C-alpha cells in the first residue's frame, strides 16, 4: 500500500513539472512572437520621415511606445 501512495505522489509531481515546462514554453513562444512584431513595427516606423510620422499621429519619440503597443495588441497573452 505504501508503494501505491508513493507512485501516486510521483505522478502528481510529474504532472506539475510537465505543466510548468509547458507554461514556460508557451511564455517563450509569446515573447518571441511579440519580439518579431515589435521589430517589424519599429523598422517600418523608423523608415518613415517626420512628415509621414506626423500623418499617422506619431513623433520620433513615440516609435518605441507605438511598436510596443502594437506587439502587445497583436499577440495576446
């Protein structure tokens, strides 16, 4: 009987460990996807001249913030 209890405890630990690994992998994929969106948005906005940025309501100082907002909006948690 003690052996059966020990096996059940190990199974629970294994499930928790696998769940933790899955959450870490999901978080890494989310960060990577957001980073891709951020870099693409940043490059696109940085390539615009000041007049074009003003047309979309941004300044040079808003490029990082706008890129970060776009990344978080495009890739939900």
